[in-house]
C-alpha cells in the first residue's frame, strides 16, 4: 500500500514528527529559565520516552512448561535528551548552565568547597506539546479546530501534552569546535532526569 493511499484512508492525515514544542517551567528552581522562546524554534530533537513494565514470573502448570508473567511496576526510559542548535551569544546554553549550577553549591565558583543542593531547590516540570497541522474542513474554505483555543498553539493544534515531573539537568554535552568546521552550526545536547511523566490527549 502506498503512502498516498494510506493517508487517504486516515482522514485526519499523518502525524508530522517535526512539529513539537518544549517548555520548561520558569521560576527560581530552574534559574528563571528564559530560553523557552528560543527552544520553540531551535530545539532540533526530543523524544517521548519509552514506558514499559517490570515483570515477575509466576509458575502455573510449570511441569507442562506453562508460566505467566504479570507487571510489577512501571519503568520510564531516562534520561530525557534535548538536541539544541545554539546561537552566537549562547542564549540557551547559558540558561541551561544556570539551571545546572543550581544543583550544586559553589558549582561555578573557585571559592569554598562544592556540595549538592537540596533536590526541592532545583526540580521543575517540563512540558512537551505535540503539534499537528489544523484539520481542513471539506465544506468550507480554510481550517477549523475540534477544540477551543486552549488546544491551539501558533496556529497548530495540540494533540497531546506530556508533563515530565520533577525534572533537572544531569549533563550538558561536549561542544565541538574546529578550524575546519566553517559551514556548520554549533550544537549540543542536554540530558535531564525526571521522576515520571503524565500525558493528556486533546482529541
């Protein structure tokens, strides 16, 4: 079956993996994170982490080789990784570094001994909105939405929103520089830990 035929069967169209929006809570815990508007356009990659079960095995008619498995707990894939394209004033990197520094005491200072901060002082929530193209009406010109404006962002419809609870950065990747890298963009990744995530669908 061709993609065109499959798409015609799916009357609401195929999902676009390039349409998404990341938002980090702004507040003292995130160092008053001020790069959300930049991330809207220059966060080049993120993923909805895998979720699965830890399983335990229960013997049934084990002499006949019959065993059953049942879930023993939820398991979320970690870390949450953001791939970001940087601009020349290092706007987003500075914001993430400021948040990262809040996880430790004297983490960016030459004075005194370094230590770790209390967890409650640096965790915050992250929102991942999955955007899609608006539905096109077959009986009128233009586009319309199935939900009210609360599920619309920048003329895209929000199909679901995932909230990553109690997130904080655990690693900022190496930034590569080189005299032969003349026509390339500066990029880096941020790894964030979180407790769990919830997801709300808007259909």
